[in-house]
């Protein structure tokens, strides 16, 4: 029962109960006086003329007695009903106070068990939801802190390797180890390549940082994703074939309109394909792309024929600097930020990106994007 209804009933009872109890008491007094032989009072009551009692001085005494009894009944009734209403409010308030103190002391798993069917049900439910969200925020902050630690450690590791190589080759040039023009050219080419690796790592880190704080602008265009994907695969096929990965578009959905940044969408696809190049670990490495659409969304899948990853590690693929288990571990290649950046880009496009091991083997990356207004044409 709601507190509002309880208050309404209590107010009604505060009016009715004193009247009823006074009537019952008056009837009992009349009966007692009749039974004790006070004929004058009985006669006066039967004749409905209480003024006759003034002759014997009983009228004033009876009214004083009845007034006192009535006041006592009203006070007792109000006290009992008020106490009941107050108790129904004190119990949930005490529960809320206890809950607040538990949250204050860091016990974010505390929940209020209150199911009385009144207005406090919603308040306690909101409190429990607040506690759940606070717990999620704490866990998210802990994950972010861990990711930042891994970010620093990963950047340090990935920068140290090319810097060490550059330093060694420069020392080789300075000390005259590279004695021939061919060796000197080879050393300089290696230094240039390592410098480009450092530049790539820093640019990826800058891009990820900008996206992480939401300051990276996207230049959105409404495009036919099927056409965009077809052009992209055609343009990248030769490049990745030279890197040992055969890519193909097995299925396409033409006419699926989406709102994307074409440049950043290309980066997403390339990051996934780069991941296939690094970790397939076989001479006949290949990646198959497909695209399909329903009434609300369009789906792009990129499946390779590599070793895959353990199922429990799949959600971590989009964390910064994660490179999978040892079967896919190759610390000399890439910054470890590619899939994390892809996840940020797709998230900014109101989509999602997930990973799973394909039934026939290999890793399958699925990208989902919402259709733009107009859907499929």
C-alpha cells in the first residue's frame, strides 16, 4: 500500500474511530447507570430530555467526563495511527541511510532489499541502480588506469627497439664498420626504415589519444558502402599481395547507404588487414571480406585463415597494445594500437566491432554500422 493511501485512511480513521468509540462508551455508561438503579437518568435518557439531570447536578459532571474520555480517545487514536505511518516512513529512510553509509565507506556491492509496494520502492531501486553504475564506473576507471599503464609500457617497448637499432647503425657508420658504399647505403636505409617505424608509432599514438578524448574530428559523408568497399579492396589487393596476403571480396551489398568518414573507414579496414598480415603465419595467407545489410544495419566481415586466438582473449583484441597469445605474438611488428584505433573509429560512427574464431578456422572481425536515412536504395 502506498504511503499516500495510508495517510488518507489514517485521516479517515482519526475522524471515525473517536466518534464510534465515544458512541460505544456512551451506550455502556447508559447501560451501567440503568443497571445501578439511577432511574432518573434512565427516565431522562428514555425521554430524550437530558435537561432534567440539571435538577440533580449530574449534567455538568457527565459532559466533563464525556469530554475527557473523548479527548483521550482522540489522542490515543491519533498516536497509534501516527506511529504506524511514521514507522512506515522511518524503515525505508533508515535503509537508505544505511545504504548511503555503505557506499560512502566503499562498499559498492551493497544493495537495499526493500519491496513494500510504496513510493520508496522506486527510490530504493534508483539507489541500487546508482550503486551499480558507480561500481561500473570504478571498474571502468581501473581498466582505463591499467590500459594507460600498458600504453606507457608498450610505447616504451616499441620505441626502444627501433631506437636501439638506429643507435647501433649510427655507431657503425661513425666507427667505420660500414667500410663500403654499399654497406653505408644499407645502414642508412635501415636507419630510415626504423625512423619511419618510430614516426608511424607516434602518429598512431597521437591518433588514438585524440580519439580517446573525443577531439578527433570526423568528416562524415553518406556513401554507398558496397561501392566504397569494392573500390577499397580493388585498390589494396596488389599492395597486400606483395606483403603475402591475398584479399578478396566474396559478397557485397550494393546500395547500402551509411554515414562514414571514408578516410577513417579505410584506416579501419587496413588496420584489420595489417593484423592479418602480421599474424596469419602461413605462405597462403588470405583474408576474405563480405558485406550484407538488413533493414537497419550493414555488416562487414573480414575473415583470415590464421591460427585464431583463445576464446577468453577475444574481447582483449581491441585493448591498447594487446597482441594476443604466443601463437599470434610478434612484438617486432606494429604498434599494438591498430585494432584499438579501429574500435574507437567505429564507436564514433555509432557502430560496433567484434572478433570471434571462425568455425572453419581463422579469426573473423565483424563491423556493424547503422544505415543512414534512406536505408538501402
